[in-house]
C-alpha cells in the first residue's frame, strides 16, 4: 500500500519536540494509516541545537527562523512546540500560509490569543489540532465510550487534580531556557495553563461545558532568582490553582493543580460519579481504569481495576499482547494516528483549536475569579 | 486495683447509642483505666425500645424523659446520642445539673446553639467532650504525632473528602425515625453537619484554624416523600457540600462531602502536603497510613503504606499482635479510654465542646458562603 | 426473650484466652442468639494471673488445676486455649466428663493426638469445635458462598501463604512463657502447625481435600538461647514450610508459611483460580475480597475490590453501616455466634474436631515429606 | 558524532520480530550509543509476509532462507526470533559464519541444544546475548543495584510467578502458525520454557544459582484440535508448572507458571525477603517497585511503592520527566542500548548464551522432577 506523504515542519526542540517527533515516527509502524509523516525540517533559533535534534530524529533539514519554515513549499504541516508566547504568532502566520496546524497546549496564553488562532485556522479552512494528548490514553478513551453509552446515568460529581512537587525548593531559579514555565510573561500563567488546562480539557471532553467557577490561586514562594541574570525577582506565576464550580449538566466540579504536592510527580487524576456508575483514573498508572458499576449484583459490587491492555480496548490491538502495558509517549502516537486517519477521510481530529479555546475560556475564568474573589461565568 | 465507678446515663438508642455503649463496656477490658463506666440508665421516649436496648447492653434501668435522667443523683455523666435538635437543650440542662457531658457531633445545629452549650459547660466547670471519634483512629493519632514532631515542614495543601452514596435513589423517603438526617430542621443541615463536620474537626486538629472559605452546596433531588406522612415535600438539606479555602498557616484547603458519590460507602479521606513530607489516609482502610518522606534517599522515595497494627503505634499495644487490624468501633473505645485517663488526672480530653464549637463556626461559614456566593471569614 | 445460659470454663489466659473471652462477651450483644455465654471460671496454674484475668474479663471464679475445672458441675463447656501440648489431655478428659468442647488450633500436636481427641468427643457425643477462626472472616464466608453457587467452574489452582517476620532476630530466645511456639515439644512443630494449619483448614473448607504433597521445611537459625535458662540450644522447629501438591478436585496446590518474610506481620493470603472466576484475599486487609469474573463484559473485565461491609455480606448486618470495617477479633465473635446458633438447633458448627484432624493429617504429610524428600499421600 | 553502523539480519517476523525491530530503531533515538543498528534484512519463509514486515519496519531487503541471510557479507549480527525449534540450528550456523548473535529465549528447547549453542559462540568468539528482556525493566535493574549494595542482608525467601489465562478455553486449537507455543515438539515444553524460564533467569540474576528443585506439572486439557488439520490430538505441553527448591545462598525457592490463572494476563511477579529488606514487583505495573526497609524507624516501617520514573532510576533519564511511565517494549530498547554500549567497549552484555544455558539447566531439572517425582539437582 503506497501511502501519501505528509511533510512536517516542527518548531521547537524541547520536551514536546521529542514527544511529537517520536509520535510521527512511531505512528505508521503500529497503525495502518493513509499518510506517512515525513520529517522535513525542524526549526530552532540556535542552529547547533537544531542540527543535533535533526540528526537524532531524522529531520531532513533545519531552519533557524520559523518564518522561513512557514514559507517553504515542501512543508504541509507546521507543528508548534515552542514556548507558549510564540504559539499565536506562529500559528496565525502558518494558517495564513495555508499550512495544517498542530499546536502544543495551552493554545494561547489566554483566550484572546486563542480566539485569534481559531479565527486564523477557520479563515484558512485548514486542519488543526491541539496536543491535549491525554484524550488518547486508552483507559480514558474507553471511559468516554462508556459515558457515551449512557452507562453512568445522571452525573453528580466530577473532580480532577494535577499534582506535582518539582518547584518546592526555594533554590529553583525561574525564567529562561527550560524554566520558562515559571515566567508568566512567556507561559501566560503558572499551573493554571500548564497543568489545570489538561484537567479542564479532559473534563470538557468527558462531561461537557463548565459554566461557572469560584477559584483561588496561591504563590507560595514569592521571589526566585532568574536563571540567566541570577537576580532575585518576584515570582509572577500561580504555584497552585483550585476551583469549585458547576457543569452544564448539573454536576459539581472540584479541580486543583499544584507544583507543591510533595510526593506526587505528575499525578493527574480524575473521578466521575454518576447515578449508575463511577470511574476514576490517574496518570501514575495510566494503563488502568477503576470502574464501579451499580448494576452489579449487590453483594458483589466494588471498584474494578481494569488493566487496559486487551485487544478490545481502544488503540491496544496495535500494541503487544494482553497484560503488557504502554507508556506516556503512546498518547502522542495515538493522537498522530487519529489525526492522519481523519485526514484520510477529509475530516478533523479533535481537539481542534476551537476545543483549545474552550479550555482557555475556563482557565481565564479561573484566573479572574481568583483575582476578583467572585464566582465567574465561563465565556463560550 | 479497685477502680472508681463512673455512672453513665445515655440519651438515645440509635446507631450512636450502640457505638457508645460498646465503648463504655470494652474500654476497661483493653485499657488500664482509673474509672470503670457503669451503665446506669438509658433514656428513650419509647419505653419498649429503651428496655430492649437496656437488656442488650446491660443498662441497669431506663428512663423515658431525659429530664428525669438528668435529675438522678446516681448518674455522673450524661451522654447525648439523640438527634441533633435535642443536643443543646439536653446538654445545657445536664450541665446545669452538674453532670459531666459527652455529646455526639455536630455539637449544635449551628454555632449559636453550640456557643450556648460551651457557655453552659464552662459555667458548670464540668468535663465535656464531643464524639469526633476519628481523632482516635490510630493511623491519624500517629499522623498528628508526626506533624507535631515537625516532620512535614511548611504545609502547602490540605484536602479532605467524605463520600457516600446512600441517598441517590429518588425513592428514599426523608424525615422521621432513622431518617432525620434528611430533615434540616432536626439535623441543622445535610452533609455539611453530618459528614463535612468530621473532615473539618480532623483538619483543625491536624492543621490548625481555617480562616476563610468559598463554598457551594447542591441538592440533587428536590422533593422526597416524608417517611411518616408519605407526602411529597421539598428537600431541605444539602446533598453535597464543597469548599476551597485557606488555613491560618497559609496552606490551601479543599473539602467535599456528598451522599451522591456512587461506589463510596463512607470514604472519609484526607491528604496533607508539606515541604518535607506528605501523608494520606482513608476510612475504608482505616488501619493504614500512607506516608511520603522527602528525606528518604532520592531513588528510593515513594509512598509507604504503613499497616498501623504494631505495638509502637498509638493505642495498638492494647489490642492484638502486629498485622491484625482493628475496626470502626475501636475509635469510640479509644475515646472513652482517653476520657477516663484524663479524668483520672483531673484533666479534660479533647475534643471539648469548645472544639466542637470551632467546627460549627466553619460549617456555618460554609453554609453562608454557599448561600451568599461570597468568600466568608470563619468566626472564632 | 429469656436466653438460656451456657456456662463456660476457660483453660489458658494468653493471647487466645483474650480473643475467646472477648468473643463470649460480645457475641450476644451483636447477634440474636438462643444461648448467652456465662463466664464461670478461668483456669491457670498461676493463681495471681488467673485472678487478674478473671477480674478483667468478668469470670466469676478461678481454678488452678484444669482437672478441678472439668469436675465442676456448673460448667457446660470447656474452652481449651492453653499451649498445644495440653490440648489432647484436657480435651479428652473434658469429653469424658461430658463437657462441650472448644479447642484452639491445631487440634493436636500431630494427627495421632488429634485422632484420640476426635474419638473422645464422638464417644461422648458432645458438641465440639476448633478455633480455626478465619472461616468467619466475612469476605471468606462470602467466597465460600460464591464457590458453592458454582460461580468458579472447574478449579485449576489454589495457593496460600502465611508470612510473618517476628523471629528473624538471632537474639530472640526460645521456649518458656510466651515463647512456647518456638519449642517443638510443646508446639508440635513450628510454622507448619502454627501458621500453615490455618492455610490448610481454609483450603479444605473452600476447595476440598488435599491428596498429596511434596514439601520442604527450613530452620534458618539453628541455635537460640532458652528464655528461662539462657542456655544456647538447638532450634527444634521449622522456621519455614512450603509445599506443592494436588487437591482431590484436580487443582494444584502451592502453600507456604514462614516467620522470616521481612515486612509481613501476619500476611495470610489465598488465591483460587477457576475456569470462570478467580478470587484472592489477605488478612492485612481482611475486610476486602478481590474478585474477577470472566463472565463480565470483555472490555470491562478486571479485579474488583469488594469492601465487605454491606448488610448483605455475611455477618455484617449485625455490625455498623456500609463502609465501616471490622477487625480481627470479630472472627472469634462470629464463631461463637455460629456455635450458639447451631446449639439452639441441636446442631454442630464447623470446624469440628474431625475437621481439625483433617488439617493435622495434611500437616503430618507435609512434615513427613520434608523429612523424607518424597511425595506423601495425605491420610484421611 | 558519526556513529558506526551495525548491520542487522532478523530471522522471524512474529511478536518478537516486532519488539526487536522497534528496539533497534528506538534505542539510538533515546540513548547515546557508539553503534547505530541498520535494518539490513528480514528473513521469513513466506516472501509476502517478509515484504510486508520489511516495509513496515524499514528493512532494506528480505530473504526467504536463513542460510542465505547468514551468508551475506553485509550482515554483522543475526537476531534469531523464530520458533524455538529453529534456534539451535540457525544460531550455530550463524556463529560459524562469524556473526554476532542475539537469540530469543529460551535459548534451546533443552539444555543439550543450548550447550551446543554456547559452544558455537564461544568457539567463534562472537558477541552473543539472549533476549531475557525483563532484566532491563528499570524497577528490576534498581532492585539488582540494591541487592548488590548489600541492603537485604541474608536472603531467606525468593518466590516468583508467571500467571496467564489465555489457554483456558477448550476450543483453542494447538500447533501451527501463531500457536506453536502449544506444540512441545516446536516449543520444547509448555509454560516451563515459555514463562517459567523468565522467572528463572530473573532469579538467577538477582539471587544466584538454584541448586535443587521438586516440581510438578499439569496438563488440564488433554486433547485439542490442531489449528491446521482440525484433528483432535493429545496435548503435549505442560499447562502449569511449579516447584519448590533451594538457592545456593540458602534461601528457599517457590516458583509457578501457568496459563490457567483466570484474571491474569501476564502477571510475572517476584518477591525477595532478606534479613534487612524485602522487595516485590509485578509486570502488570512494571514501573513500580515495592520496597520494605527494616532499617526505617520502627513505627514508620511499611511497604513503599516507588514510581520508577525519576532521572536517578536506571535508564529513566533518557525518557520523559518524573511521573511519566514507560511500557513493555522499552525493556527491549534498553537491552539493545546495553548491547551496543558494551560492544563499543569490546565487552559483552548479559545475559549471554551461557546465561541462557543456565536457565535451561533449571527448566530441564524442573521437567525431570515433575516426571520422576523426585528432587532433582540442577546441573551447571
């Protein structure tokens, strides 16, 4: 089967540059896809780093100016994996140049930026997707199937956390290379955009719109040295962010993200409680889904730990045999596979830029509520 | 060793009447105590039920009017285990009659009632205690020791839940015998006073005062039949209650109680995250404490599940041998033991009525915030 | 309801004396029973200890010679809770005296002793029961119901462990008061009779007869000081004991007991794998049953953790409310309740002395196989 | 950095052909290695299948006769991933042709075959390795470090299981394509060589030689249809295999493998109990190591669940960030990385063919003991 090539130009070479590059290479080896990604070029301001990255991942060429990348006629798709403050400018320009677009999350540093990005891809009528990769965890894809089948009945509660502990030390500097997530001018916000955005995208996908929130944020360490200048400066980001709220379906919301939860590395959790069933999941054991079914025989009801490695679990037929788990990077591979499958049918794979904007509306409401100490209605 | 007798008069014969009676009988068998409780009388309006209860638990006599019980000179201590709307009146009268006082939680239906009760026992200068029994879970007593030893450093986060699912069915009636917890005129509130009060007492004990809250409550099923009349009536209680907030020590609060979390029977959970350590616990496996110590060697850090059954764990030397767990009712036995130990030294065992009032201040703030949609400062 | 009294005479005042006494007192408070145990007398050679014990538990009198106890006409039932080397003599004499008999496990130090005991109670035609208390763990009682209902289909595998770590230190002395379990002349054997006997009784009850075994034992520490003399002496017991084997139903057996499994206090585990279902359980979380049902929908199959605290779980209606766990001593309470219920119907409650003998046949085969290095057929 | 090429010729295109090919491709992207594998040719009897496989994984060419593959001068290394009955012949021929050798496990169908293979590679003095991939699970590599550091003290017990359930149905055919593992003439044995071999290799690596065993095997379903002929034939393999035994260091062994343990897909477990520490692990959550350290403060001792995803855990610095787990296939990637690292230093990476032979000596003893019903000494 001769596959069509899809020529990829990547902007960024950090952590996300690696996960995306790996996904482009692995997806066609494990999934039967109408397109095969070709790694045409990677773009980074520093030519040496771009070269090293290109050599490692097999990119055919490098660029040091994203504008040059966008102008290249041999590139079909621009993948934006650079820091948050560059997303809007690059994506809008790429859309105008008619490129397909993949963009790391959060889409914009705020909903204003994100809305412009949505407008740009819609004007250009070009395929677009945001890398909210956790939608492609097989356990969560299964959970969505179960929800869509109506197995949960009326939903009462949805709660979700993203707990980390890597910024507790006062000695950790802020800003600059590798530490831009601690600089709100680059990142847009702290954990709200970095972590809570994942919780929110997942919640919108599984449980529908969030309508209102009452939030609080906290910055535990008020000053840190800058990684480049060494100067002590006020910390501009939120270290922790939490909210209570309501979903459009009447269920309650309880969300929290922090980088100060000692003992948790990347503990993204979620739990949903419905009339007839409940489920929970966490990223530290991502290959398991916990499920409680009230329709089970009364004396045998309990929480079931489903090891999501069977052939009839989403995505898993393509991998190994039952009992053998996959890891974090597979979520990106699945997302590429779904994107290419959709492309083959001239369809779009979610989450689109529009879906990314919906997340930014919620994170904007969270930040506003934390500031104003009021309930905030979520825009849409 | 000749022990002094402590003559007990119990008001109420329901679920809590059983746990208390069992505790009075078991405490002296397993703990070496200066006093031995003698079950003098149980009081219930229905004489037949009082008799049956008395016979089962070995009460020497019955009363059908609590005022008669209080007047008896052969009673040293009144234990109030009747519905919430009777707490204040009975306790205040008993205090005036010079009796020692034990009272089921919540102390009052609100802080106004609770304050009058505190005033009464303080005026009478009589020993008093509220049955916030979970302070005597060995795992939590150990946790408090660890906190007091400074092992956690600065505290960043405290979160706690109490999740049940027993009121999800629309067919469940409200009010009347055994169902007064669904009638706010009797109970004071719904899950806020019934469940969240436990979370709050524990938090105040472990992490100090809560200063402000932003809360929401929800009543999912708006009308239920009354258990006696069969008439459909508006539901007056909160089915779910949650809040975000702040502790006096600067840590963030995240609390939730509900009777609509399918799959959870009595899942009281708590987690505390400090600079140097974290811990978590839940009631479904109450004999375990999860503990994370950042001072462990880096590559060997992890959450430790400590099976709290060893002789050097609080209360456990009195029970069996390592590895053999205790159950729910033991928390009441421990509380009686502590009360009697303290009495032997002319001291009071916490939580006192004053401690009970502190909880009611928080629950009042929660209910007010949920109603007003504002942040509320907690009184003290 | 006026209950008949059942007058109890207890021999022994150690760990098991406490669990039995507690059970006699608690059973009638929580279960509706035709008989009420009355604690008539406790017997111990040391009068002071007997007095202290009697005072604590409410025994009406003491004896210092078990023969005197047996002769008393005001005693209906003799409960043998003294060290293993006394079981046979006391039980046989008590049977001849026409007493009902309860006996701690193992029944005899070997099957020869046990057989004589069985013959004695059968000749006397007196109710008899062995304290294999774990049959009354609600989770395991439920498991037996599920097995009896045919939910597992053909059984392929049964495995069970009893892992402790309390004898690892070389400094632990052997023999004498409180340490007779390390003296084979008193105990009969080491872990084989002390721990493995529990695994075996449970297995026979759940999965039927064991037909043949190939076993090994190990004594890791060859010499220990005697607790009384201080003299270094050879260790006579087995520290660890394991076997492979076959059940009469064709399933395979895999058993192990040890006091050298660092990190395990009293980890009694079992797992049974059938054609249609599997289950597992362990004593460290005795209120949970893990259950896998192959008839579940394919993509939702998983191990379910059933929190055995609901009203439709065996024994649990008598205790608290769903979600609230019980502890170790409840198994003895349940056993007393079942014994008295059976007595009310002139029936016997299992495990009888005959059942205790069946266990001793297996432990004898295990010890023989370990010694002979041959497969051994289990007598019956 | 210009890397040297290592030209690979693969024999076999099944499950293991995929895991190996993926490892050759992924290793150099995540690890800094002196050699880069080049996928020169894949060999399969069926040319169409070989072509499809080559296209998917990027092999430059195909062969349909492994002899032709071996003769090619552009091949440096032969990777034997074909059914067990072909291992010896191919490997011995390849060694004679001077090729480096990787071979799937078990090395031979029995120790006789394996010994010839060892002799061949030693005569040729060529690098050789067996794909006992689980040695490269980061959690187990960490465990070995801990053992080597003497943290466990004297070892008392080692136990290990490999539990599957995929052959329970009587309708499953045996033999032929994809089902050769049920044909002992091809596979050598059933679960003993397929599963138990993994348990044994791991045990030898972690705990040293096994000296003697008493074993049993069972074939639950005696006849199955052949997948090609449809004819009902006797089942020749062992469905379950278990043994007790002793290690050279004096610790006890308890091993079991089966394909009839309902509810377990690929539950490879191990536990090691030492004087000072214990550890356990299972493949269903391969990114976790459970560790108990007796040197912890007494009241804080417990089993720690270490999430093996930090930069100071073996292999993990090359992957993502703390908290993000890897999957099954990573063990093969690590093994290729280690092989190439060793090659760069002119060293060999374990497990060598000699190590593979050591496993076969144990499996031969297990099968002999099961047949003879005697204890068997393990050859060496």
